C-alpha cells in the first residue's frame, strides 16, 4: 500500500513507479497486479501520462459531471460530483505481470484520478500468481 497526495479537486497522478516499487520483493514472475483505491471519490485507470492528456482527462470529468449541479447528495456532503466521476472511472485496474514486470503497453501508465481533493489517499496493490 502507498499514499498519494493531491493538491487539486480534480487531479490525475501517474502512480506507475509507485506500483513498480510495490512489486519489488513480491517474488512473482507471472501473475496479476491489481491496483485498488480505497475511496469512493477517486479512481484508477490505465492510459497515457502525457501532460496535455492528463489535463484533458481532468477537463473531461468536469465537463461530463459538472460541479454542484443540484445533486441530491450535495445536501449531505457537497461532493456528489466527485462520487459520480469516480463511478465512471472505477476503483481498480488489473495489469498482467510477465517476468516480474508490469506488462503495460508502450504508452500505458497506471493513473490515480482524484475527484474530491486535495487529499491524501491510500492505494492498495495486490499481486497474485
């Protein structure tokens, strides 16, 4: 498990290296690596980590689920938009492990997506062979 600290309400963070660090010492040659965020207002996806695309992802989420759009849940926590954005993303991503390494494609990275920041979040990495 590792933590991610965010500074913005909506922010995408490349966590690929942190996940690789978690794989060290696992002694798994071939298997699966699942990255799971233990929160209902954040997600994990696989995509490219090019800076312009990261900004596009943030804008896309804000456009598809507008901030404070008369959501019922806002009457309780004022963060319904964050829950809805996370619902679209999903709470986990699973990547094959081959020869002890993440079997990601050329441009693929593991991205943590914050939808209700700034916060400090926990991300769990589970490896199975």
